[in-house]
């Protein structure tokens, strides 16, 4: 039952939040829970499933009204236990005061020990550590171009993630920088960064650890658990951890390679590309031959693809520019249309046949 209580939504709605490090304001959908405030990016009619962040409310200090934000009279300020400040603006005075009242009552409940009990020594250590370390400063040094943590690409379960680092790299760095004395303290400090939404999990292992861990062990000292800076920090450098072409995609047996002309999707211009057809899994990748055949510039699964020869008399709709003939078209399962010209009629037929065998 206590689990149910934890998941109760006490209040939800839009507030405008100032970015942590980039001081721009963005509308977010806020959800007040019995111990934290979650916020989401809101896309169209429904809340995006991607949570943008959370603010833990235990030992939070609320300032309402907060009148120091220029031209924004309806702001309230939350300062977390870790001295991180959040500025939230409501649409009206009533709304602002109601949010403030509801948040204040949550903070009071957590203080009186209703669900806020310290469970073990490590959590006590955690809270003592938070009192002396300013997390924003730690984050700034992690970000430092020269002495900060190094970001690189990592592979997990066949997916390649760019611009991230492992849990043990975070711990190594914190110890090396003498921000902590022991690896255990480093895990506690790094977990606080994760908690405040400064870091985020990448891939499955770190997400699973976050789901099952105690408060002070949310980040794992493990070289295979991956993390990155939070989305809200993207402006400060490229930390987008997108799943790039996975190792699995490129692991199939090469069935056919060749140069073909491909029409660009946006500019509709034709470019020579090296196409590589692989099977198990069936993928067609294309490379820019002026650079290399290691990193494809694009590719797609051939599962459920439709491939068809285009008649050479007249230019089909969707095709622009100088067309030599020997055209064919591939429509992927996700309805993307690729227009391709082969150098000869025979090559066109060979490619169509090879692709059909894999669909």
C-alpha cells in the first residue's frame, strides 16, 4: 500500500521552467507526487513519455513569490537539499500560490518523517555529503573541456551510444579530482547528480540499476553501465546520446556492394553512394565514397520493403533533376521512399533481385 501512496498524483499542470544551465524558459508538464516533482516535455495532445527531470522535495526550500526574475512576477523558486535552484512560473497568481501550498505541504510531510525515514548508514552518509558539496559546481568541472570527464562512444547490446561515459569512469574521475576520498563516496555523489537530473542513464544496464537501487547507489560503479549529461545540457556541447547505427545492423553477411546514384530526401540532388546489402539481418546501407566505407551515412532494414523498377519513359513523380534512366524505387516499412539510379539496366535488375530476396 505504501507503494501505491508513493505513486499518487497530488497535482499536475503546466508550469514554465527556467533551464538549469541555459537560462531559457520552456513550458513543461509538471506532476507533483508525495516525494517529488516530475516534469515532462509536452508534445501535441499528450505528455511525451520521456520524463525531462525530477525534483526531490525532501528538505526543499520554497520561495513564493520569488520576485527577482525580470518581467516574470509569477515565479516560485525551489531550492533542493543539494542547493540546486529551480525557477517555475505559473499562469496566474492563484495557480502559483496553489502550487506553492501543495509543494509546501509535501515538504512538511517529508520532514515529519512520513515516508522520509533514513534507512541506513549509507543514506545518512549521502545526506551529509550533499550538505557540503555544491552539485552545480561538480557538474561544471565535469563539463570542463580540459579536465572534465571524457565522452566517447560505447556499445551496449548491439547499440552504439555516442557521447557518453561509464559509471566507473564517473567514479574514477571524482576520485582523481579529489572531490571524494573513496569510491563509495563517489557513487553517493554521482547518485546525487543522477537524482537531480544532471546525469541520465543511457541503455539498459544503468536504467535497471536506477530502478532497483537505494537512494545512495543509483549510479553503479561499473564499466558497462552507461550515463550521459542530461538532455537539458545539450546546448553546452553535443551530448545527445542517440542510438547510432547498431553493431547488429552491420554484422550481417555482405551479399552485394556497388555504386548507385541516390536522390537526396531534402534537396532532391543525386549523389553517388556505395551501397552495401547485408543479410541476417537484412539491411541496405549506403556510404559516402569520398570518406570511407566504415561509417554509413544511412541505411534501413529490408524487412517489409517494397522495391520496384520505374519505367524509363518519362520521369516519375517525386524524381527531380537529371535522370539517366535505370531507375528503381525502394519503399521502406516506415514509408520512406528512396529513388535510386543504377549505372546500367543489368545492374538495376540485379539489385532489384538481390533486394527482393532479402525482403
